[in-house]
C-alpha cells in the first residue's frame, strides 16, 4: 500500500503498488514518483513550489479583502470610546443616553447577523459583504451630520445592521476558501482587522481631540467611511465561495475556485467530492424548501448538531460576557476611576490598550495552526481571569494611588492582550469550522447573534451596574464568568487543527470525548509517518 498525504494535511491510504508511480505527492516532495525517472525531480519541485506560492498569495489576498468590513466594527468600537466624551459635551446627552448610544449598535447588529445568514445563502458570500459595506457607509454618513441625539441614533441603527452583516459572513467565507493546513490563520484575519480598526479609532480620538467639541467627534466618525472604498474594489477581485457555488449547483465554477486555492491539482476533485457529499447535492429540493429545512433542523437539532450549537453559541457568548467590550468602550472611564483625570492622558492610555490588542492578535495568527485552537484558548481564558481580578483589585484596594493607576493600566492592557491571543480570534475560527455546509451560514449567524446580544447587554449596562455595585464589583463578576469559560473550553470545545471542514462535521457525530479523538489522530499520523519512512527506504 502506498501512503498519500494531500496538500492540506489530510491523511489517507491509496492502493498504489510500491513500484508504481504515485501522483499524490506533497508540494515540498523531492520525488515525483517511486520509479527511476530522476530527470523529473527538479522540474516537479519547481512547479509545485511556484504553485504553492501563488496559491498562498491568492488566498491571503482573499482573506484580507474579505476582512475589510471588520475594520468598520473595530473602528466604531475604538472611536466611540473617545468620541462619546465630546458627544456628551456637544449634544448634552445623559448617562443613560450614553449607554444606549454605545450599546445599541451591538443589539441592532444581531438583526444584521440574522439577515446576513439568509442573504449569504441566497445572494452569495461576497455580495453579502458588499451589502454590509453600503449599509454601514450610509449609517456613518448620518452619524457624521447628526444635529441631535435622535438623528445620531438613526445612524447607529444603520451602522449596526451593516456591521451585523459583515461580522458574521467574513469568517464563513474565509473558512470556505482556505486550505485546511492554514485555515485557522486565515480565518483569524477578521479579528486582526477588528483590532486594527480599534487601534485606528483610538489614534483618531487622540489626533482630532484638539478640535472644538462640535467638530471633532464628527471628524472621528466620518473617517470610518473610508474603508468602504477599498471594499468596493475588493468585490471585483475575490471569488465566490466554492462551497456556496456547489450549493447552487454551479460545480464547474466551484472547481475553478478550488484550483486557485488548493496546491495539489489532484486533490481538487477529492475536495470537491467531499463538498458535494456534505451539501447533499443529489437531493432535488427547491430553494425555498431548503431554506425552511435549514431552520427546522436548527430549531429541532439532532444530538450531534446540538453539540455543535452549544459549542458555537457558547463560545460566542463567553467571548463577550467576560467584559471585553466594557474594557474597550469604557477604558477612559475605567482609567479615570483608577486615578487618571487629564483627558489627553486618558486618550493616550487608550492608544496603549489598542497597541497591546493589535500586537497580540498577530501572535495568535502565527500560532493558531501550529499549536492548535485549544492551547490558545486555555492561555487566553486563564490570563483574562487573572487580569480581570487584578483590575478589580486596582479599582478597590489601590484606588486613587499611583500603584493603582499602574496596576489598572497593566490589567487593562493584559486583558485585551490575552483576549487577542485566544478567545478573540479562535471564537470566530471555531464557529466557522464546526457546522455542516448546508447549515453553516445560518448557524454561524445564530452564533453572531449571541455574540452581539451579549456585547450589547454588557455595553448598555456597564455604567449603571458599576454605579450600583461599584466598578470593582462589576469586574469581580467578569472575573468569575471568565473562570467558568476555562471549564467550558475544556469540556465542550474540540481541537479542529489539521482537519478539513467535512472531517470536523464527522467529529461531532462520533460519541467520543475530544481527548480520545485527539489521541487517535496523533496515533494515525505516527502510523502514516512510519509507513512513509519505510516506503522511502
């Protein structure tokens, strides 16, 4: 038996005699076959290296362009933390109106997430991203020109719907076009761009804070319109998802996209066959009937789908109820409570928070496909628990002291750093990986709804709860919730590194725990490695 390993890291056996030529080769293989034709060695290796490089660049470009909508979400989160100070001064809004203004975007974005799931199944993944950019741009324009709190709220509603569309579809699209071996890194790109947007928002706050209160917050919000121009350009370049094309019975187009995103040509048909099987393409159903079947299956899930929903919905909720949006939106208020009073120093400190958040997301991207999803989640959730506890202490025991200020800044920066290295990006990676193809868009939309609802609840209640039980008490609650997230990861989140989307679906259908599955996979890899060595000899 010859042993083959496809370009995405999936292992399998082929019935090829030891002396026969084997067309299934690794892209970095030294040999083209098991025969004696050594003249083909160098040309083959050069061809595969060139193809591999071209494929990586193409998928990288698609992931970057698909993630541009997430800059809009990040920028809004970052810029509103500073702009709200000047909006209060200019429009004379109350503290309650401030909470509504900040939190309503997350609540309304759940409508966009639900609509985005349906739209992406009907119109396609990439055109749903285009709709998201247009709606957000319209909302940002209204906010920029708003003469009153009421008009500003109308702009927030449109911006929230646009963000809801964009935030759920980007990870799904990237997961569906990425090769297995690098899917985790590429699917984390949306989180990178959220962090980049937050950092740009903080920098914008600091840069424009010198203008009058009537003008500066409008400039801050207007800058958020600029990424939409690049999104329009991106839609002309990126392809449609091959898995969506299969669901539309456009098989030849799907094959064409796969040829651009997979290193080994021979593997394209293998992957296409898996997608066809997962899509149930042989079942002749109308589009409307299929849509009803999706929601019926989500509302009455099988045991395996129930496990997927608990994992996907749960990790999305834990990402937000540990208080990350409270830390980011209200970082000036948190640091002010700790003892910093000067506005310029407050905004400068928030820039440091944005830098920490952005740097550590890059660390996550470098590690996610090497060490796996779960190790990063463990480091993230445990680190966040420690930092949230430290923040609670700084706001109570050392409140108003120089030590308290230093501990508060360190704890806030540490919290966002640990968030970025794990649960921030991995949450979206897991959610985009675990659901079956026919349910993926709308099940991911449900996860995004949970994420946005929890984000909205935290953002809209943080100041009121902090006033009722103190800010230190609020962060003590976040500390306890974060500790529970560690147990959730251990018990209910599987390791998906190195598995194709179709293999992950099968993983949930097996009545075994995650640890047993991971041990079996390691044993299989060792067996195939040993067989490879014996073949080379």
